[in-house]
C-alpha cells in the first residue's frame, strides 16, 4: 500500500481524483480528519492531507527568559490552542503509516512544503526515506506525471527550511522577549515583536518616514497656456524664481503665437513578462487594491481549484515543456478569451516574452486552461488578470506614436505632448488593466497661427518622497533579497498588528514604531542590518546546493544573536523607559481624533474596561460624546466626513470586516445601516 501525504485537503482530493479512473472512497480518520482511498493498476493508494504545518518549534521546557536556545519540534496542538484541530490528522497519519509499504511526499515543492512533508515523515510516520512528487499545477495530466516519475526525497530543501525556522525562532523569540522585558521593567505590559526580517523592514519604512518628516518643501512656478483646450507648458518646465516666471509670462503675451514644430516618434512597447508572485501582488494592488496577503490567498485558492499553477514562485519563465500551445487552445474555449487565442494560434505565436528571474522549483504563474466556474468575485478578478497577462506574453509588441507640439509665443517656447496607439499588439488583450492615454495632438498643424485662450502662472511646492504602499514594500524587500516570496506579505502584516505602522493606501510609521526603531539603532543596530539577513538567506540556498552544513549556519546565527542580546541586556532599563515614552506618545497621537464641532476642544477616545467612547477635552463645560464599538481597535484617519464634517475613524474587530466611518451616528452616510449590518 502506498501512502501519499499532501499539504492541504483539497490537494489530497485532486491527487486522488487524478490517479484513478475508479471510484474514490472518502474515508473517515480520527475526529474531523479524513483521507482518500483509491486503486491504481491493482495497487492500493491512500492520500491523506497534512493541513499545513503539523509540527512547530518550541522550548523543551517553558520559560520567559532570554536568551533561550533549547528547542525541539513538537506537535502543534501541544503548543497552541489554535492548532488543536491538527491532532486528528497526526493520529490518522500515524495509524495509516503502519500499513504503508511506500511513502510519497506530495506537499508543495518549496522549502516550506518540503519541511512539512519531512516532519510528517520523521515524526508521524517514523521513517527516514520516502519518494517525492514534484508538480506546479493540479491538473490531472501533471499529477499523473509527477506520480509516475516520482523522485528521491528533496532532503536539502527540507533542511534549508528547518534551518530557517530555527534561526527565525531564535531571533524572533529572543529579540521580542528582550523588548517586552525592557518595557516591563518600566511597569508596562505591551505585546511586541521583532525578527531578523522584521527589523530591516521596519528600518526601510522608518528611514522613509524620517525623510518625509525632515523634508522642507520649496516653492517653484510653472508658466502655461491653453490652446484648443490643450495645456502647453513652458519649455523650462519650472522656475525657481517668481520674477523670472513673471517676465516669461509677460514676454509670452506678445504675438505672434505659432505652432512652430510637430515632432513625431514611433516606438515599440514589448509585451509584459509572465507573473511571478511579487509582480502579481503589485499588479493586483494597482488594479483591485488587493493587499499582497489577500492576493497570495486568492491565488492559492485558484491553484487548489486547478485553475492556475503554483503561485509562490519567483520565476518569469514559461518553458515549452508546459505545452503552452495546448493551454492556449484550452483557454480559447472560454468565450471572453477566444478571439485572442485564435489570433495567437493562427499566427503560431507560441514563444512567450519572458523576464530574467528564474526559480528552480516552479515556472512563472500560468493558467491551466480549465474553465473558471463557481469561484468568488475576487477570485474571478485575479483569474482574469492572470489569463490576460499570460496571453499578452505571446502577442507582438504594441506600436505607439509620440507627438510633441512646440508652440512659439514671441520669443518663448511651450510644448504639449501625447501618445497614441498605432498597433495594439499585446494591449488588445491586456488593455483594460492599463491607464488610458489621451492624445489631442492631431488638432495642430505646423506654422498654424493659434489663439491663446488663457495664460497661467501657478505657484507649486516640491513634494516629499512617496510613502511605500503594502505592495511596493513587498517589492522593495524582494529587490533587497530580504525574506522570501512566501513570507514578505506576512512580515508587513505583523508590523501593522504590533502598532509599528498604520495606514491604508500608504504606510505611515507610528510614534511607537519610530521609538522601537531608534532604540534598536542605539542598542542593537545589527537587528536592522540588511546584510546579516541577506547572508542568512544566501546560506539557505547553499544548504539546498549541499555547499554548507545546516548546523554551521545555525551556530553562526546563534553566536551573532548572543552578542546582540548581551549588549541589549546591559541597557534594559534605559530601553524600557524610552519604549514607554514612545508608547505613550503613540496612544496620545491615536486617541485625539480632531476638533469638537460644539466648542472647538479636542475629541478624545476614552476607555473604561472594554467600553469606549469619544468625549470632549472641555468636559464638563462641553458634554459632546460619540459612541464607539466595544472591544474594537480604533484608528484615527486624520480626515473629516464630507457629509457632516465630523472626524472619521477606521474600525478593526477580530474576525470581522474592517471599515471606515464618521463619528456622527445620524450622518447621512449611515442611513442604510441596520443592527445586522456587518459594518455596524
């Protein structure tokens, strides 16, 4: 009997369905656990899911001290209450393993999936050897191929994963305990965390925040004019002295006003490259405002429904062995894509435009060609984005024409320019996800005398650098080789949970986050060192390539950490005092929501146990109050309601949808709210 271990229940079902033409028997295991029993060529096969990680690292003996390094793998249900459900699956695997003559690991083919399978093999099944199925999509053909061509166990992948988990535990637990111990020494309790990737990430965001805070805007002036409703800007673009701009403006008013020259330039725009996970996260954020973590989860759902290939990849390559022409033919059976697929097939455009990035485990993200049915609205959106991007890779370059019109106003020169599409190429299929370009340049003819509708002199201010969004910081981490494709989104989410950062469309580092950052710079700068984290990631690759032993990497990382913690411990009380000041500033910063409409005082969040409400600082002279949801986390949005001019807040409640609202209960924006409304 063969025992196949998959990573998720849905994948287990897909494997079972693919490997037999006979009936699939869904069998009950212990408690809530289940598995699938099939027969293939007279051989009995059991496919059982591992429901993700079944084992986690924990101290051998529980403690609250730091540093602590005496750890071991334990069943996850013994460590966390949330992991209670895993007990049934572990018991089921242990029981089934007694009858197995061969074990096949069919978890995701990356270091996390390899570690999940390896831990099941050694702790639940108690074997050292097993076979490995490698696949990038859950189509029947690929799963059969992966089963028929199963490989030796990818032990190096698993050991690299184990090494990363051990080092992440060492750094995460010890540094977090150090911070919490410090703040506790000042008589306060606050859940805090920092880790070997969290630290550099907070530093990147913090440096940007400091740059923005220190930015001093300077004025400049733009001189422009309107001709045929088209704005022409002075050829100098900006003037740093108003006097110069005024002189140019006066000179420009003198005739003649003539279209001096029209310059046309044709250029090609190559198709985009296939999606890797990071570029998918960036594009989904731009197109739909999906957070990176949301995109990752939706993509995982599409993968488990056999609609796309494995999403956690860093590859921008689509090898021909995938049978790309057959995939395009299958996609062409869906009405909304048929005309594009037909064009690709008729012209035999089967060589995709690829990027430089490669991933030894998986190709770029691609649709399998199966029709998307019975999926959610958000899944449909992401599926369409992936399909159109995939098809765009095979289509020819778009041809565009840029037109620049030079306007002569006496001795002064102005310009306007626009771009138009000459040949759509790949934009025919992907154009709905691109910004539309306007071009009114065909209104003008060389040597034409024109009437100036209006001259303008505008004073503008230089702007500070843009903050990172939740998507662009993930891309920045990849660019700097910090974290992994699977963990970057989670790292950013953790910074939000700890109160180090806030914001929706752009990330703002809070006073508390800046305090934590300043303390780490002063007492443990190594934690912010990108090179330290990057070198650990590089060593993971060396473990996978058998160039270095895992224990050597663990010992090196541990020794660096011991030195950091020794320095930190000597300054614990100082650190605690500074953390408390930062925490108090952050609480004050978030609790003042704005001005009271009744008296001009400050509206503050007031808490009494789990109950909270908004009151005025001028109480008892002003008794203005507003209710707040009990037990919710309230974030100040620093803006007022467009309907009633009352301050607005963002409300977060565990397990419920996050929403924004103004404080005024009778506001027009709440007229459709009911007591059963999820937003109320």
